[in-house]
């Protein structure tokens, strides 16, 4: 008995070193902050700060920014409705308002700790519904995979409808010329195929290790969460809600075009489909930029929008003013929704405790009568 206890103590002492934990936390939470700061510094180094502030103070119709903030609420509600379909197929049926608040809280938390919001929303729903965390996480991964597929389709569509402008911009700048030349090289694609084969070989060679086992488990969860879409009831509704989510994302950026004179001009320029095409290019690039871990997308999202607007002749100062104001409006809305979520969780917990105590009293009374 003592030997077993000693062994348990020994194994507990062979815990992960403190420096490894600190390094892991630093990479998880510190790296996004560093990336955000560096990208914001880079963005403002390219900009005439005085001109940008003047545009924000005197050249904005803020009603359009408020409308964009309002539209963003519907994107979160549609996302909650779409997630409910996946969870229902897994036998998990949380209240719709709880799902909405899980989405609100997820994005609000991502402002401070990038990517932690997704873990929190899964934990919140799994704990409140006494459901398997792994199953809920798998559905969330499926949710994100659907978004990734949507970004890829939008990228292909934007390359078709806006190819002349994108090609002209890329070939104008050295980085663009280098990028186009790189993609045209046979060894570039050979290197990608070689890297994929190397990954496959490493996974096969070390398939019995715990690290590969975790990767397999993650892959199975991803597949389970995504594959349920193909077999569940309401899969066509899932596709419809996906379209609604991304339409909200797109139009909250498009209506912001009318807040500034220089972007409003794009809406009246012949050949640009009323500004829909420039907005699509900026929107797709900003969606790709959101894949870079940063606090609420600050930095990569703004630079991507600036890049998209620059294709159509918008200056760096103008692009920065537009992106910063639009980002700030969305951030304010997320903070408001985050506060609403905190209030909802607090009230629902008190209500749950009251319901539990009432149920206990009812059971006691029933036992007394019997």
C-alpha cells in the first residue's frame, strides 16, 4: 500500500516543468499580443497619423457605423441557430438564448485571449447541459470547418470577379511579382507535396506515441463534428444559416463603405457593381487575416482591409481610418454583448439554484406525505 502511494507521489512529482508551462502559456497568450502590437506599429508607420485622425473626426457619417454594429448582432444569432442544429443531432438541446450568449461571450473573450473563446463556449454548453465536452468541441470544430470552406469559396469567387484589379496591384509591387512568380514555379508545388508526404510518413512512423494519438483523436472529433452535418435533420437549414452568417459579415462591411467619402465613391464608380466588388475583395482578405492569432483581429484584419482598399486606389491613411473605425465599432458591440452574457449567466445560475431548492422541498414534502 505504501509502495503504491510512493509510486503515485513519484508520478505526480514528475509533472510538467514550470518553465514548460510558462513557455506554453506565453506562446498561447503572449504571442497573439506581440503579433498585434507589431502589426499595429507596422500599420501606423505607413500612415500619416494627422490625416487619419482628421478623417475620423470630420469625414465620417457615424449612422452607417452604427448600422454595421447592429447587423453584426444577427451574424452571432444565426451562428447560434446553426450550432443548435449540430448539437441537436448529437442529442444536446440547450436553450437558444444560452447558445446566443455562448457565441457573444466567445467573441468577447477572444478580444482578450485569442482562441480561448472557442474553448469557453464549448465548456459552458457542455457543463450547463451535462454533455460530453468532446462531442461539443467536435461540433464547434465542424462549425469552424464550414466557415473555412466558405472563405475558400469566396476567395475563388473574388479571384474571378476582381482578377484584373488584383493582378494589376500584385504586379505593381515587388512582393506581388515575387508571389506570382513563386506560385508559377514547379518546385513550389513539389515542395508542398513533399512536405505533405513527409508529414504522412512521420505520423505513420510515430503512430504509437501519445502525441500522434492526440492528433488522431482531434481528427476524429473534427470528422464527427463535421460529418454530422451530412446526416442530420435540417442540413439544408444549416447551409441556409451559413449563407445568412456570411451575408451579415459582408454587409456589415459594405454599409460601412457609405460612412466615408472615399469608399462611398467606390459605390458610384462604373464597373465596380455599386462597390460590391471592392467590398468583396476587402472582405475576403480580412477573413483570411482573421486566421492570424491576434486580439480580436486587431492588426491583421486592419492590414488586410487596407490592402483590399489599396487595390482600388484608397490611400494608406484612408484605409487605416476606415479599418480602425469599423474594427472599433465591432469591438464596442462585442463588449456590450459580453456584458449582456455575464448578466444572463449570473441570472440563470441564480434561477437554477432556486429551481433546485424548490425541487428538493417538493421531494421532501412528498416523502413526508408518503
